[in-house]
C-alpha cells in the first residue's frame, strides 16, 4: 500500500511537470501556480507567457510511456480550448520534427467516435512527443459529453502501429469549471473605483 501511494505521488509530480508547460514547444520560463486536485484531474494557472494560460490536465501510464492530456484556455478568450497530449518516452528523441495534419479519433463512453486532426512534434534531446489537436468533429457537443462522461479514449493510427490511450474523466467537470472561473475572474483593475470613492 505504501509503495502504491509513493508511485501515485510520483505520477502526480510528473503531472505537475506537465502543468509547468510541457505542452509548449517554445522553451519559455513558465511557472504553475494555484494548482488544485479534482479527482484524477489537476487545474491551475501557467505564468511565463502572455496571455496567461489556465490549464486542466490528467495523465495515464501505459507500460514505459507516460501520457498527459491537457486543456488550456487563454486570458481574454476563455471559450476557445487548446488540447494537447504529451507522450513521455523512455529515451531522448534525435531531432526536431513537426508533422502535417494526421487523422485520429476520440470517443467518450458509448457516444459516437469523432474524427480529429492532430499534429505531432518533437524537440531533439527531449523525451516528449507533443500531439496538438487541431480539429475535432463536433467539438462543441464533445465538451458536454466530457462533462458528463466517465472515460475518454483516443485512437492514433500510424503506418507502423495503432496507438490507443484512455483517460478517466473523474474530476473533469470540476477542473474545467475552476479553470474557466479563474480565466473569467475580473482583473484587479476592476477594484480601482472601489478605492476612489
């Protein structure tokens, strides 16, 4: 039991590393603040880039590969979501790479599978494959399914192999709500009139 608890703490530490900005190919100084756990999901704020990013994420361990799924909303446009999967592999990758649009699929519980288009990228010397979801068929209704769902599954077929990954949605609605609430919070400038009375 103690060993499993230590393992889960290590996974959470790895998720926190993802929260620190592994989804970005740009090597910027970033800092995660205000992190909070929601079941299997985390939410928080990423500092270091403009505009601010409000992130919620989860992770999955499959053999030697650790995969994180993160959703970002940006200050100033809290409705648009940016979804990435980061696949952490055991060995560093040789070179920089960014694919063209590739086809995949996503499915929540027993809802219909949806087509998606993604781009995969790497940075030489790092052990992370970044997967940026560019288009998701019926994206608006997908977010409703996620909020009420139990599991989200992804399918990424390649010439060599078909990759499947799943994530629990336990805590997703709370993590999403918190990120959106933080994103929509009024700026401190809204308090200026209060002190000018």
